[in-house]
């Protein structure tokens, strides 16, 4: 289970970092499927959020590189992803259906926590001394 957790955490980190860098470098029009042209305020906001998302990905990579993978940061990072999925549900309710790709991302963000949190719990039980260790 520890290897699965480490692999998922690393893959998540690499993906989030790449996505964040893409948004920061490319802006809304070229990084968000179905977005089209954005005004300067929205472009600025998306690029800022891209940089933050890249940092979020780097936090996943840092966490995945610990041995064992500490459960506390996994919980915090996973909760952040779940909160993002919930925020997308609010948008769905308030604004309607987005591009299908955004719906797919919502599904991933909501499905990820129930998969990863039990892995973190299992790994924490196997290594109780290092559960919250910040590496």
C-alpha cells in the first residue's frame, strides 16, 4: 500500500505542477478547454491560479518523496483537492454545465479523496511514529 500511495502522490504532483505551469504560461484561451477568449482580468486570475496550482503540485511531490509518506500532508492536500471539486459543484449549480472536460475533472477531484485517504491511513498505521513527520 505504501508504494501505491507514493506513486499516486507523485503522479498527482507531477500532473498538478504541469497543469499549473501550463495555465501560468499559456493563459485561459490556450489552457482551458472550451474557454475561448478571456478579458485581461480573467487571464490574470487564471495565470495566478496556475502558479498556485503548480506550487500545490510541488507540495504533492515533496510529500511523495518522504519515506514513509507522511499522512498529515496527504490529508491536507487531499482535502484541498476535494474542496476544489466541491467548488466546481457550486459552479455547476450556479452557472450550469461547463465543458465536458471540466466535468471530468470534477469527478476526479471528488473521487480522489475516498481512494487516497484510506491509503494514507493504512500507511500511517504501518508507520505510526512517522505519521505527521514533516520530513
